[in-house]
């Protein structure tokens, strides 16, 4: 069966460069950012790699090995990348040398062959990531897992103003990948019988959905999480961009979506997840950020993950760009994303969350099945196999679960196999509508995803 893992989707707020939306947003982007540039690399102790991971380098690299307990940075990392391809490659090379010294015994030859295969795989992955930058992205990060081995490949820059190299430890906006967090929390609450997936919006938020044929008494939590509510996506409304720094209240976004009659059910809409976040807060009696923290972030040790509270970043970050309009990293209020796209994280933390989720550590089996029962959902012109906050993608080597996300300056794609043995996380830092529409870039992005997941 053919696969197309990274089809351009109308993810959260990615169409900001078209028509009236651009005209409304661009003047605000020519102002001074809200926060000073903070591009100091994270310390080696904060590398955030899983304890069982072997971290390797590429065009730029963030470290030699998680087992070493230290990571190279900057030009030292790049030099290390030139001298040695990967930890697995070094092991293979040593094994090959031993095989020669021992007159190429059968066992040693097999080990050498494995090392050669690993080296070839690493070269293909490096080349795939470098092509994304050659196509026009300022920088890119790719995480690739195969069993216990985790490879980080970076290329290009995290900050065009300073020339700081891309670093896999830097934070970025994961955008609609946040939806998987929101869905997980609601499914956990369902497991605890604090909510039911069959509860209606009116059960928890009476009067919040009542206009133009929308009826909160007929929309369930399951429909919100699966995009079958019929609620329009508020995020493409020009008012979001007439004042991009405006702090929006969740109900204001929901009201915007109700100004037109219901749309076709099975249509991707960020409005669904704003309501889901509102239900979490009502049922829990705590903020959404607090629920993310206590249920997911802290138990999994995701030290570099948080729900944004303003336009700044809580630590060193990747700078995001929007076509020719400059650095938009801190220009847009995250209140316009919130439960549908407001989380900040790193590639390691995202991979850690998805591996725990899809291998059954966060949900009971019954609700895991609910999450991964898919139906067709139209995301712009693309049909997705969508579950409850997750997307199923077919690769040549098998099925992956995850989500993609886009926010001004940032684009992210995530893939994890059900048993957690394969993973890929891809992120880059120019949300260029023109570039993502380019056939060559789309083909190179597909190749990067296939290589990272199936290597």
C-alpha cells in the first residue's frame, strides 16, 4: 500500500501567509519580540535523552552518547560529527577491526556487517535531514529510535541572527501535537470515572455551545476528541491575526466558531480541543497546565515540557520564522492555541511521552483501544485516519501513531510504533506555506520521515 506520511495538512495556524491573514499579521511581526533571545545551549545534564538512548550526531550533533553523561555542543559537536558518525557506527567499526585481526571469523564478520549497515543507515538519515535545509528550512531536528538506540540528527541553525547551530536539546512549540496531551488527560479522567466519553458539552459547560444550529447537548466528549462535532475551526478567522498578541479567553474562541452553521462532521477543527480543555478544567477543578503536569509531565520526567503561559519560552529555544517575515518566535499569543496547540517541548520529551502512551503506560487497554480506533477526518484537502487525538500513518515498515503540528515559525511531525521500538520526531523552524507546497520539499520530507522511522 502506498504511504504519504508527511502530507501537508491544515494543522493549527499554518495558513497564516495567505490572503487577508497575512495582511493582518505582518505589521505586528515587524515589532520587537516579547522576550530576549535566549539561545544558550542546554547543559549536558539537561540533555533530556532517555536513559537507554544512545545519542548520535549528524551535520550538527548534540552529543556522543547518553551513557557518557555528557554532550558536545556548538562547533565541538560539529567536529565530533565529522570525526565519528554514530555510537553504533563506532561499535561496528571496532567490531570490524576485531574481525580482521581474528582472521574474519563468522561471528565477527556478522558484527562487522551489522556495523556497516548501521553506518549506511546513519548516512542516509543525515543526508535526508540535510536535504530539508538545502530545500530552504533554516534548521531541522530529527530523532530516530530503533529499539534501545536513539539517534539525533540536526542541520542548519536555530537562530539566523546569531548563527547558532540547531541543537536537539532546544525547546520549540509542538503546536497540534498538544492535542494528544489533551486527549490523554480526558481519557485518564474517563478511566477514573470522573467523566464519560458520552458526556455532552452541556454536561460540563452548559450554555457554551448554543448558536446557529450548534447544540452542546448533542455533542459528546468523544465527538470533540475525534473531530466529529460539526464545529468550525476558529483558527483561520482573520480576527485571530488582527492582533496576534491578544490574550484570548477559551469561550471567545468557541463563540467565534459558532458564528456559522455546523460544518460536516469528520472535519478537523481546533475548536474541539478548546472545549476539551475547558471540560478538563471544569471536571478537575485545576488548570489545564496543572493537569498536564501532574498526569503526564512529572510522572514521565519530561523536564523540558510545559503548557505556555505567555509568548516567551521557559528556557533555551529554537527560533521560528515565517517565510520572509523574520523571527516570529514570541510574536503570537499562545492563548489562541491553548489546549489545541499550546505546549512547548523538546524532541526527547515528545518521544518519551508518545512511547509511554502507545505502549500502554498511561491508559488502560480499553481506553487505549478507544484512542486508536480511527475514522476518516478531513484536514483541509487531506483525509486522515484519526482516532481520539492521534493519527495513524502507514510506512513501508509498518504502522505509526502520532500527530503533526504547525504554529507560526514551527512545524512538527511525530511517529511511534505500537510496541515503541520505532520512533521518529521531525521538527523544523520556518512555517513557510510556499515551501510546504513545493513538491520537492514534500518529497524530501516524506523521505526523511520514512528514513527516520524505518531505518
